[in-house]
């Protein structure tokens, strides 16, 4: 492929949410700051939504990796669970061994005892749910009831929801209005503007080991922004294909034509 051609250590535009390539810029920077503030002040529940490809999964992983030792995280990547399944998943994430046929009252008591134990150790428990729009309505309500657990001074459980715009549609249901009222901070990820896109492309190339001159000239970057609409996943796809074009042609600098060919192929 083109790794050797450009002197790269790894693929710079992979579609996997690799936090090595996270760029704290634009709406990702604003969203991360908002989430961290929410956790510090015990906001209870926060939400980040983003259209497909805008990087909510990467932001979710970055938050997971970036929290300090004081935080205990429970990560739920696939929340299409029954209320009972959600409680069991949380219990297991918090280090509890729960029999699958254990009664729900028993599991709830174990969860409560574990949260109180962690609070006494001055630990902050954060439940991070990715693809939250996939949660069934009764599971969302069960999650709300878990957030009722609190000491005299603070909540024992904070929740951060990551999802696509359908998450807002779910939370707009009248039956879930109590939970929606508990969301203190909400943020919608935006696409990259032209300046942010240029930084994004340069950053990923640099992190992958590239140290040469600009690979994409100004016309290529303009065409890339137009074709991708600033959506990071589409930027990755188009850049990957354009680099393949460069490798095939034996060139080091790409113009708008390479982006056009990558767009037509996508």
C-alpha cells in the first residue's frame, strides 16, 4: 500500500475509533470540556449527540481513557438491553459477580452497596453508554431510577450518554420526560469547518509518522471539505482513497483531481 511511499508507521485514516488520533479541536473540544465540567460538578446526566460519522464513538473512547484514577467507569457499548440486562451489565462493570438468574431486587441491593462502598473510598462512578439511541424505553427508565441513588451531598452514579440524533427523539417521548429533565448538559457535535479539516488531516498524518511537506494542496483540501461536508468519517474514507491514487501515480502531493477520483469511487 502507500505506507512506505509516504514513510508512515500506520494507516492514518482508519475508520476504527483510535484515540491515538484524537484531535481536541472544534466541537470535539467543546463537547469534552462540557462533559468534564459536568462530571466535576456532579451534574448527574450529560448527553452528546452526533450525526453518523461525526466522531461520537471516538469522543466516547477519549473520555474513557482520559478520566483520572479517582473515576470508576462502567462502559456499556451495546445498550440494547432489557432493564434486567442493564443492571447486570452495570454490576459486572463495577466488579460484582452476579448470577444471571439472581433476582432483580438482589442485584439492585448489590449495586447500591457497591456504589456506597466506592463513595466511601472517595471514588466517582461514571456510567458511559455508547449508541444510547438503541436503548429500549423501559431500559432508559430503569437507568433513571438508578440515578436516584444518592448520598446526602451528591449522586452516587453519573451517566454520560453518547448517541445519534435519534437519541433526542427517544428522550422527547412524554413517558421519558423525567429523565430528560435530569440531563444537565447536552451537546450536538458539528462537522469540521475548512480550517479544522486542514488541522485534522495534518494531525492524523503526523501521528501516523509523516514528517514531509503537505500531502494535500490547498485545492485538494477545498475539494475534500466540499465532498465530505466536514464529516470526519467521510474525510477518512476520501483521504485513504486519495493516498492510494498518489501511490499508484508515484506522486507525493495531491490536488483536487485525486479527491475527485476518490469521491467518484465512494
